[in-house]
C-alpha cells in the first residue's frame, strides 16, 4: 500500500518510522511519503492560511497550495487514491472503516491546522475521486496529524504480512467474528504469581471449551461495564444461551 501525507508539520509524522509501521515500511509492505505543504507556496512567508470569509475566529487554510500539492502528488494516476481528510466534522473512524481503507492500494491524507481547509478543495477532489472526511473521536485536536497517525496504524496492522501472526487481529476488540461487538477481556502471562496475585484457575486448566467460555463471559462483562452502548446495539443472534443465562 502507498500512503501520502501532506502537512505543514512533516516532523509530526516521524513516528511513522517507528515500530509496526516503521517495520512494515522497511520490509516494503508500506510505501510512505510525507510532504511539506509549504513546498507548494510561492510567497516569501510560505503562507498557507488566511482570514475566513463571513468573519469569525481563527484562520482557514488557503486552497491554492492544497490544489497544487494534490495535483502534483496524484497527477493522472489510475486508479486514483482515496483521499482521507481528518476533521472533527467527519464520519467517525472505526474498525470497519479501517478494514475498508486497508483494501485501497493508495491513501492520501490531508491533515489540516487552524479552522480547516477551504471547502472548495474538498469539493474539487470529491468530484474526481473517493474523498472520506473522517473524525477519530468526539473531541477537537489542534490538527489532523495525530488522527493520521491513529488511522495509519489501524490500517497498517491489517495489511497482509504486517502482523507476525496472521490470526492476531481476529480477536481484537471490534473485529468481525464470534466476538464481534465485544471488547477484549483481560490477559495474563508469566509469572504465575505476582505480588500475591495469581492467574484465574480456568486458564491453567487446559480445557479449551471452558477457557473460550470464560473469555467470552469476561468480554461481555467488560463491554457491559465500559461500553453499554455496544451491548444495546448487539445483534441478538450473536448471543448464545449461556450469554442469556445471567
Ligand atoms: N482534527 C481536529 N480534531 C480532529 C478529530 N477529532 N478527528 C480528526 N481530525 C481532527
């Protein structure tokens, strides 16, 4: 997969050199290009913002640098990339969208600062390619760079070959499958005793059926405590008779 990020803070994207994403790049599974938007300005001050029409606080990102940057990066490429615009006014990013984006061969991210990008830029590119305005949560950050880091990591770990064990995202909280809609329960490793705290007996029993049942009960309890909204939205067909017993 190819990923381009256009930003006025290229250094903010340095974490893309580290850990899972960094290793995926080093192994050639991910081709990441970070661009400085100011390279597409032509004045002495490399201006990227201006005052909003209609008044109001803050500044708006000017359309010209974005247009020149995106035209140069995207060119006449076929198929064109999916353009991902981080904004608190976008559709909420979730695992389903991560899976959808992970199927695209090319993503271009346009993290904005200030009050956002002149609307005409989004409208212009939406007329030619798939544009997704995406929010990472119901809070307002100072810019879209941190959301890009979040989205790239969520997408990268779904790419074939990126995770060591191909199955290791099957049980993730929010993944599809038998535990869909449930948060992951607690996990334990050695030593068997730490500060007088042991391991739940069932995990030492070697009884796979009981372990699976216990994990599901833990997942249900944690979901009910932390995310009752997920239980409320749960497809009743995904519950079994043991789930209902309590
Ligand atoms: N930019 C500022 N806040 C944001 C958010 N919550 N999601 C995506 N982009 C943003």
